[in-house]
C-alpha cells in the first residue's frame, strides 16, 4: 500500500466513524460546540499516532497472550499525558470534555488500529495510519461540532455569527434541540446516509 | 429512599447510552439479535457491579487528595489522582479476567453463553465510564456507588435489548439502501433517546 493512501483512505472509504463504526461515544458527546470537538480530535490523533508507533516498535517483543494489557498500559500512559497537558493549557475545555478524555483509553479506534494495523506493520506505516485515522475521526467531529454549534447556539468558536449577520431581527431562532444528545445520533445517521448514497460500494447487503 | 432514587436516576435519566453515548461500539456491533444482546447486557451489568465499588474503594483510600492519611499522618498531603486512569483500567482488566476464570470453573453453561463477550468488556467504554462518573460525581458511601453501578448496567441492558428487538423487526421493512445497517440504527437510537428524554427531571 502506498504511504499516501494510509493518510487519505480514512477520510472517506475507510473512515473510522462512518465506515468502520469505531469510536462513536466521544464523537457524539463532545460535539455540542466546535472548540471541544477540535481539541478532542487533536488529542485522539496524538494518542492513536503515538500508540501505533510505540506498539509497532514493540510488536515483536510482546507475547501475544498478554498483548491487550500491554496495549492498555501504553495507551493509558499516553492519555494521562494528554489529560495533564489539556488541564495545564486549556483548562476550560478540559472541564467541558470531563470524563471523555479518560475514555480515549477505551476508544475503539485506538484499540482497533493497534490490533488491526500496528501489531503487523512497520513503525513508519503505523505512525501514518494512526495520523490518518485520527484525522478521519477528526473531520467528522469538526463537521458535527460546526453544524451543532451554528444551528444550536448561533455561534462559531464562541463568536456570535448569527447575531452579527442580523438574522435574529428577521425572525430566525436557534434550534436548541440540536445540542441535545439524541440529535447527535440522528446527525451521524444523516452523514452516513449522504456518504453511502454517493459511494454505493459502502452500502450493506 | 436515596438509594432507590440513585438507582432510578441512573437507569432512566442518566442512561449510559442515550444520555452519555457510552459503550456505543459494542451496542452497535452486537445488537443484531435479542439473545446475544441480552447476554452482553448481563455481562456488562455484572462487571460494572464489581468494578465500580472496587474502584470507589481504591479512589477513596489510595488516590484522592489526602486519601493516604490512614496510613500515616505525614502522607496527608499526597495527591495521586493523576494515576486514577491507569489504575482503574488495570483493575477493570484484571477483574474481567478473574470473573472469566471463575465463571468458567463454576458455571460452564453461563460461560458458554457469556464467554465470547467477557474479553470485549475490558475495553467497553461503559465500564470505564462508570468508574470515571463515580469519581466525578462524588458519591458519599459504597451503598450509593453500588446502586449507581447496578442502575447504569441495567440501563445499558435495557437500551441494547430494546434496539436489538427493533432491529429484528427492521429486517422486514423497506429501508433506503444507503441507510441499511448502521445508518438506520443511529437514527432509531436517536429517536429512542428522545423518548428517554421525557424522564428528565423526575425525582422520587
């Protein structure tokens, strides 16, 4: 496989969320606003890329019977580092993300890529695969965060864009429902619908 | 009464799936038939019921700020809470392993029906999420924590059995080809979530 494909494929044909259906929990929970979504996307990308690299370097020395626990230890160490960095530099966002930073440990994307790719491939390829999957996950988070913040609160990155455009004066109202939990699920359903009607290969059965 | 309140709250209002999206991966992957999803739900409830109280004790007597003062007064200033993530996941992985061995030894029939799901549970976000919420919400004693763990597990079981029953019927309906499988499951989960929102604000 070409190196460039490792980065490119997760954006569309092998997207972790819409095609592989991994890592849904955090994708839905942190996307009520754009800023936490972007921070979460960066954190997950860093963790997947580094975990992939480390596991790939160690892949010949890990006994297969205890590989899950070794992976968990490496991933949770990385997540603790990310958590400390977030608390030090963007404290307000880290409060908003609450338990979902810790839950990167059990994010299925991380474990899935470690099992499916890093255990059998070279370090450089694994690093690229990690970056690609992290970004493919990130793009869905950014789309969801953008839609939900714009239509739910009328702001983008905290900037009151609808108010500045003067749409409230002509009778526009925010759709508060879209920042509630169930709408996130329905929005992901719609994204999957759009993607699969463009790309017939991805349809099931 | 407080215990019952926490239990009802974690089953319906703070439902793991509909309010916090925890354990979505296995929820989507294993909800094809009612039978297997019931098995997974029972396994998750069981593991939550053991791991959350154990992690509560670890948090209370080892990790939270000043927790080590029972060992000696000079340790009162120690704060190990940054270690909680790695210790919680280690406890969960270890307990899942032990539970698997115990069930295999004493109840082979239960092992055969749960067996394949147990290793999956170590990396189920609902289980780690249960421990992290327990830490964040600051329950005051182990009874409350146990009620919370049992309620969360049963809420998860309820959600996965519900969606599995709907998906069994969906096989006979005409869904647009692009929505088949995962897409329609997301949308139905969203609709179920809206239904569960009506429990919001109920207090016993």
